[in-house]
C-alpha cells in the first residue's frame, strides 16, 4: 500500500485527523523481495522529518489443523535475528498471486501437507511503523500429508503440536512463542475452539 491509499478492512481515516504531508520520495534500496523508500515529510507541527519505509509485496501465514487436532508448527532459522523460532508456516506473495493460493503453496512447501479447506481469518499489518507488509492469516482444516515437505535449504522442521499444548506456548517462559503472526494465529484458533 502506498501513501494515499485508503486503509483496508473498512477502516476510515477522517480528513480532520492530523497527518503527515509527503514532500518527496527517493529510492533507498531495491532488493529481491523488498524495496526501501525514503520519504521527506512535513509533520502537522510544520517541522520536517524523514520516514524510511520498507515496501513489501505482502505475505500469508497459515494455522494448519490436522484431522487428529494437531497444529503443524514449524521450527525455522531466521537469519535476521540469528536464531530459530517456532511458528506458523508462512510466505511471501508472488506477483499476481491471490493470498489463498500463496497459503496453499506455502503450506505444501513448508509442511508437506495439503488442506481440505482454507478460511481467511484476518488481515493485519505486521509492523506499520516502518513497513507496508500486509499479512493475511488463514486457517487450514483437514490437513493431510501429500509428500514433499521442507526444502533442506530452508532449515525448517515440522513440529506437530496438540491443541491442548498451545496455551503453554503462549505463557511467559523459555518455550513461549515469540513470533508475532504465530501469537495472533494461535490466539485466534484457541478463541475459535473455546479454550
């Protein structure tokens, strides 16, 4: 979403609310997946400032549920933080690819499972203070193995986890989930399951 685009999901910005005026933009960096835009802005006070924006094509995350009420989490190394985290399967949208197709593709690629049904749960901005990334969260019911699985280069291990174990992963401590999209997804599923 570029500046000036209306917010998604029916949220309305009121024209009387103060906002920053974009005075100019320049390209900071163009990478394989993201671009950085540097905006010169005028604040409501009249003072000028700089905003660095990571432009992201968007992503999906999936809460995969098997018939025996297991959630298929993945333990994956994340180069940006230098550690492995337990989280939901997720991935970046390809150009022109609908989020539901990205979800199906990423679920198969990361877990070797295919869903019987995908349901969109919520769309959220991952960190609107610096990135335009919009993430669509899906629930995948009836996940069954179809072969394949994680690419060895992705350093992913599938971790089937019972629904009963999820509340313990949300509590403070060494096993607490630290990935934001996963926290949202698991809280959503626990709410739906009445836990």
